[in-house]
C-alpha cells in the first residue's frame, strides 16, 4: 500500500476496498487487534485545534496496542522557538513509526513527507484536504446505503474553505453516476481547482444557493460549518455564519433513506432537534472514523523506516498566500499538471 496518505486519491480503489473490509473486521472483532501495533509509536503533530481527528487517531493507536507522542499546541513545542517544519518532522520520524499531522498551511503534509523516515498521514492541511475524514465519510455512506455509486449528494455550507468537502468530491468522483449538488453562498463556492477537477473527470454537478430547492432529491446531505478561522475579517464571517440551518421541519420533505452527515464540529448549521431523527448519522460517522483510522494505521505501520530521498533546496514560491511554501522557503518548487504540488493552485 502507499507509504503516505496525503490525499485520498493516493489510495487506489482496491486499497480503499481493502481498508473498508479491514475496518469491518475491526468493528466486529476489536479484541483480535488489541496487540496489532504493540511496540509501535505514533507522533501526533497538531499545529491547530482539533478534537475528533486528534483524539480519534490517538484512540485508534491505543486500541491497536501502540503508544502516542506529540503535541496539540505548537506553542508548547520547539515550533514556538522558530523550528521549521522540516526539522520537526525529521526529529519526530526518528522517534515514531508513523506521523499524523494537522497544519493550517495548505500542502504541509506533502511537505512533511519529503523529510520523513516514516509514513505521514494528512489530518487536515488548512482549507485544502482531509483524506481520513473522507475515509470516514465513505465508510458511513457505503455501510448505510450499500453503495458509493449512483447517488445524489448535497454538499452544503462553506465549500470554499471546507477541506472535507474538497476531499470527498475527489473521492466520490471515482464512482459512476454520482451527482453533486453544491449548496453555498456565492462567495463560498468551491475553489477553482476543485471545479476544474470535476470538469476534467466529467462529473455531474450543479451550484445553487438554496438547500430547500434540492433537499427532496438527495440520498446524502453533507452539512458543513462556516469556517470562521479561514476568514480575514470578523464582519465577513458574520455575513455568512448563519447562511444555512438544517431543522427537523426542513427534513420533512427529504427522502426517508437520506443520510444527514457532518464532519463536526457544528455551530448552528444543524439544529439539535435533528439529532434524534433516524436519518442523522454524524455521530456514527465520527465513530466509523476511529475504526477506519485503526485500519489505516494497521496497514501503514507495516512500512519500515527509510531514509527520505534528497530533494532540492528552494525554488519559486506558489502565489497562494495559504500555501506552505510561503512560510517554509527551503521547500523545493514542485508542480503537477501546471499546478502547485503542495496546494493544487494553478501556477501562472
């Protein structure tokens, strides 16, 4: 299997299917895996706040019999002294067998993989990608709808900054007859690189501003919060923060089998009166994420430590102000298909 998980599409469909089957086995017989990672160490490098992802990964490692080191506050680490991402990763890969990293800079996980002796897992890089949340999402859909193809999925909220949405779109684009209903304020539409990806892969999608106009056609409704931390001003955030709120009343026109999903945390986009509706799956979704992360760690921990291949120093910086190359100038200039290999922004 792939050594690093930086983007969901690093996995082949066969590899994801294998992980799904392993996840099912772990859910049914967790006692069989309590020593699977005995003697192994996971390093959690969380440069920005997290509850579910951080604790989910830690719990997954502990349930496999392994140990966890790391930080959830970079201010309490050598990062506060000015240590570069490269140096932090090189040091931690001396201590651990796998690195789980979350960072507010887009492309940080890919940058980390250049210098790591051990597998790197992207636990969220800014507003870019979140592949292990996508694995939890696909597990939820497949387990409860029985398929990942031939579905109508509504993605609602902050589609511009929502990294979970970007990863999920790329993942579901691999399956036939998936129709995307992209519901957001015009200012928070999906980024150009995601739209370009959908067009290049012949995906069916519509971009609309009204949830009520399409809710009755959906098999899955994926709600997301407005990402306050990605806005440059409080006033801009306040204009959009309550753009969408799903209530039990709005669910009255939805299909009986429709799944209501959310990567969490929620703010006000799903009212608490939805929690007891049988279509609400966001808390089960979080539990499936833990089991899927157990499966992922189980497989990636099979990789031996390897000295990373030497890479060039420096180069042209990406113009995306959120790209990791903006703050780590030693990174080599990397591109793919005319785009920055770190953040996927088109290079001009």
